[in-house]
């Protein structure tokens, strides 16, 4: 049986990404994009970030699910922007596809479970441990050798580099990639559930039952 790898919004990230120091990646994105698209990692990896978010959860939720995805350029991504946005209690219009009832359920789940554990990933990625650990991965193992589906979110201004990550993984490999584009922010599967599900089903069926 052949493995299959579908990705939505976030493409495959090769180990070489974490070999570059965080500050260098920020400088590169600032030079290319005009803003540090991963600058929010600095806040997420800081001590007490989990409690800060919980203390301003309405503001945080608003921007996580913002209707105006350009807010990710100005108020999410740059260094210091997200912390300032939520601690100031800024409120903006969220997307329509998350109902008030669903919002209340998810926010309560976050309050109950906290965010310390989820944010721990950023502490590792923001530092040098991830890059050091990835040095043990043989280069050939970093390539994808199975069919790939990538659903690109065209208005995800944080993960604008996701397609390039995917392309890097496919170089010199024998993979086939199916790419579909959606006019959405990060939560593409929530914004366009019928389209995404239909495209995924078509891709899976196209691989054949014995694939």
C-alpha cells in the first residue's frame, strides 16, 4: 500500500528550514515580504504567553479567525504585534463560518485545557533544539516519495512560503503533487468544506484502490 500525504494550508517543511537560525529567517522574510511572517513565534515561545492569551481570549479568538485576513500581516505576524493586539483588548470581526455557539464551545475547551502544552512546540522551534535534532535525518529521508495533495490557502499571509516548502521536498523525488488553490485564509477546510472534501475525494479516488 502506497502512503499518501494531503496537506492543507501548511505545506511540508523540510528539516533544513530549522537549520537556519530563527532571527535569520525573520530577516529574510522581512526583506522578501516586508514583514516577519513568523514573528509571532517569539511571543508564543515566551514565558507566560499561555496565560496572557487566556486573559485576553476574546481578542485572541477574533484575530485567529479574522474575517479580514490582511490583519495577519499587520497585527499577527510582525514581532510584538500579536501580544500588543490582544493585551490592548482589540476587537475585530471574526469569520462567519464559526458560529457563536461553536466559538463558545471551543473557547471553553481552551480555558479548561490551557495553552501551555500547545505553545511548547514554539519554544523548541524558536530555539536551536529542533535544528540540532534534525541533523540526524539522512537527506534522502527528508524527501517525499509518495503522492501529495496540497490545498493552498491564497489569503493565508502567514504561511505564504508553504508552496516553496513543498517544492523543495519534491526536488529529486519521484512524487506526484496535486495542488488546489482556495480563496481563503488559514482555515481552508472550514471556509470551503464542500470544495476541499470534493477535491480530496477526487484525488484519493484518482490514485486507484490498489495504490
